[in-house]
C-alpha cells in the first residue's frame, strides 16, 4: 500500500489527515484516551510535549551561514508577513468581540483564528513552489521562516495589539526550546542534520493530538468561514508580500505570492495560546478548524496562483525582449517613426 503517496497528494495532508483521524476519535470515542491510558493516552493528549520537541528541532534547522541574498529575501518576507498580521489583528480587534462572533454566517470567527492563520507561512510549500518556479536563492529563503513556527509570533502580535496579556516568563517558555535547538544546530552541523530529520516525522503526531480536541461538527460548521479566511490570507498577505519581494528583495513577486499561505503547524497555535490564556479555551475548537481549513485552501491555491504569476511574468519579459530586438534591428527612419 502507498499510504504516504496518497497522503502527499492532499495539500497539507501530512498534518490534515492525522488531524481528521484525531477528530474522528474525539467525536465517536471521546473517552478513548482515558480508557486505554498509558502511551495511547499520551499520543491522544500529548499536543504540548510533542510540539515542544518539534519546535526544538525546527530551531536546529536554521543556518545563519546562509548567503546574504537568501537572508535578505527571507528576512523581507518574514518581516512583511509579521507586519501584515499585526495590522490585520489590530483592525480585527476593533470589530470582532474578544470571545468571537457568536451568530450568523461567520459564527466562531475570532481574532485568535485570524492572527494564527495569517502570521505563519507554510515553509515546506514555499520551498517546493520556488524550487519549481524560482531561483535557488529564493527557494532557500525559507531559512528564516522557521522563526514563525510555534506560538511566539502569535503571542507577540496578540500582546502588542492588546488582545491578550502574556507574562514575560511565558514568552521565554514559548521560545526557549527553539533557541536551544537553534544554538545547537549552529554549533554543530551534525546535530542540525540529526534534529532536522525529526521535523517532518513529528508533524502527524501533533496533528493527531490536535484533532483529538476537535469535534467533527465544529469542522462542518466552520467550513465556510475557514474558506473565506483562507482566501483572505492569500489576498491580504499576498499583495504586500508581492510588493515587498519586488521593491525590497529584488524579485519578480513570485516569492511573495508563494509565501502567502497558512502553515499546517499554525493549526496548533490556538490550543497552545489557550493553555496560557484560559479565557481563549472556548475559542479553540472553532479556531483550530478554521486555521486547518485556511491551510488547506492556501495549499491548493497558492501553487496555482504562483505558476500563473510566473508564466505571465515570463511572457511579458519575452514580449519586451522581442520588442527591443525588433526596435534595435529596424531602420533608422522606422525607429524615428516609432518615437513620434
């Protein structure tokens, strides 16, 4: 059986398929963890420890010895994504109640869902798309995107906009595993390779654990708002990212568009943040479902839109080249006529 290949055909499948399996367990056998106990219960309820190890390993993968071009491109996309998420959170906090929208078409939508869906790029998706449509340096620009991984950026944005207050020790606790992994990975390349191999295998485990906190009914009711949220991520973050890529990073905009996605790992952030701010806990099921839907929507559309963007850009460059060649090869009188 080619289970892995089948999962890979689904955008974000390595995260979303285990999450849906976990949601099935929670919906149809909600007491399974307590019934079996021991290691089985650990897999079902172990979101935080599994994520802690994953976050540590993510930190180890960042190499500060990357080229200047890679760091400039990566830094530009990272800063732009964070700035846009902060602005959107600031605006959303003025119109959406702190406990989310209760009724109507967008019931369940909250500032927590909006922030966690917009502040974290799917680095794997970005790298895959840019390996096909960009340069080697652009493909390697995901090197700093790992900084977005985990709840730290979401915590900073929610704290800076006044949506939530986090004690300093909580910020330290959220980032410490990442920093330790980062230090070890840069001190020893063999450790970077060792821990880096653990990043992808851990994704299904925390996806399954996250799913065990979601009722399938919530996923169904959050479907439409999640789709709209995913489209919003592409438009709201994509336009500034394209402009930043062209004006600051020196690209053609493709890298910016490729970064306008929601990371699969972002699905974990609502639950992690709610562990620190108990008042957010009622929002977690709907927020998690919406972020998961946004991840799926962006994973499907971003590669398609990037491909279209690159083809149009290449076609325009080819047309300009043909026009320049024709103009240079034309007789002097024809060139003068062209300028009249």
